[in-house]
């Protein structure tokens, strides 16, 4: 089984929304979504990458 950073599901949208609503404010939602995507993109990188 391949490890994935938050498989394509509702959590991909719910987690950034929750962070914005409860912690950082909705005005930061687009930044949180971009950062979350960066984390997904880099999840399977090796240490040197």
C-alpha cells in the first residue's frame, strides 16, 4: 500500500478550513490551502530532495 498525504477526500478541504476558522482566521485560508498543497506535493520526497 502506498502512503499518501491525506488521500483525495473531504479532509483535503476540511483541514485547511478548520485551521483557518479555529486558529489563523479565514483571511488566511488561501495561504493555508497553498501550504497544505506544498506539504502534499513534498510528502514522498527523499531527505536530499
